């Protein structure tokens, strides 16, 4: 049985920052208890599991769910994903907050 990871005492988010502002955001999303659900690395190559393939497909689908969001690039690792999300446009009311986009993916 895996020992639970310690919880962060302090959030990495800036408390007064508007995460619906236009810009590029580097996002990391980890699996529950950092279990290797997304695949494995062998011979320095990432081999996606079926769950990892679904994660990659869902990342690619983010712009279809959020019109003001583009996915610049991403990588799926065994227990987490990294991605660069671009929140676009001039109208703040039309842009989702970053947390909404990440929540949709999860």
C-alpha cells in the first residue's frame, strides 16, 4: 500500500492573481497518489497505457470545449501530465478561468 503524500501547506497560486487573464500557463496535473496510470518509460521512451492515451486525447480536446483556449504543447508522463495552455482573446467574460479548464480535463 502506498503511503499518502504530504499535502502542501501553502498554495502555489498567487492569491490576488486573475487566472482568467490572457496568457500562457504551464500546468502540471498529477495522478492520485502519483500512481503510474498513464504508462511507463522503458529505454528512455514513454509508452502510453490505454489510460495515458485517453489523457492525451482529452488534452488535445481542450480547445473544442473552450473556444478561448489553445493547447500549445503537452507531454504525458507515467504519473502526471505537463501542458502549456493559452488563454486568448480580449473579452474576459468569454475566457474561462484556468481552474475551470483544468477541472474539465480532470
